[in-house]
C-alpha cells in the first residue's frame, strides 16, 4: 500500500519492517523486490524508449523523411508500449514512403527498424534490468496494460510492481507457507 500512495507520507524501510506482521526475511524480500522492480521498470521502459526512439529518429533522418523531430518524439512515446509500440510509427512511415514512390527509403526504414531498432531492446534490457526483477515478458505486457487501464499512465510503472508482488507472494507461499 505504501508504494501505491505517493501523495501521502510513506513509511520508511524500517517502519515497514516493524508494521508488516511477516517474518523479517519475508518483509525484506518484498521490499527488495519492490525496489528492484521500480528501478527496472524505470530503466527498462523510459531509458530504453528514449534510446529506441532516438535510433528510429536517426533512421528517419537518414531516409530523408519529413517531420523527423515529430516522428522521433512519437517513436519515443510509442516505445513505452512493450514489444509493438515503436512499430506503430515505423511501419506506417515506411508504407507511406513506398506508396509515394520512395521505395528505397521505405525499404531502408523497414530493414533498419527490424535489424537495428527492434533489437535494441533485446540487447540492452538484460544489461539494464537486475535479475531479481525479472518477469516473464507476457506478464510484463499484461501488467503494463492492466496498470494503464486501472491507474492511467502511472500504471506503466505500478502495474509491473503489483505483478512482481503477486509473483513474489506466490514464491513466498510455496517456499515458506506450503511446507
């Protein structure tokens, strides 16, 4: 609850350790997972979105696409959506280039997107996200869309935090409570 109420005075780590009725090691596990997931989601979503969006902007600039700053900004914004986000900008621009007779430029945008920009996430995410905050990609997508639906834009961060708490709760239950 302390994570979801940023406008109120949040209890500190020691306060949480004293308040929560679980054994200290379980409470510490939860607090560590929350911290890891918040950092991972910030790095994994926002920093990677900026890097991917800027890379797509460079591709647009090289291809001679008009309105490069606008398309770069749109690429950054759409990159926040996992897996398919930036493709919502890249594919329409490439198709528009091809339909207007700029076939080479359109194919360049498609190939650059598929070979370079789409793989930035694959290469950088494992280096940026701590192993303790790993979530199955399907759970990340589910939690991001669920978070957006339930909490709005801030749900991009809080959705995965709630999901990691659910996954941690299942781990705690099977490790500590079930036996």
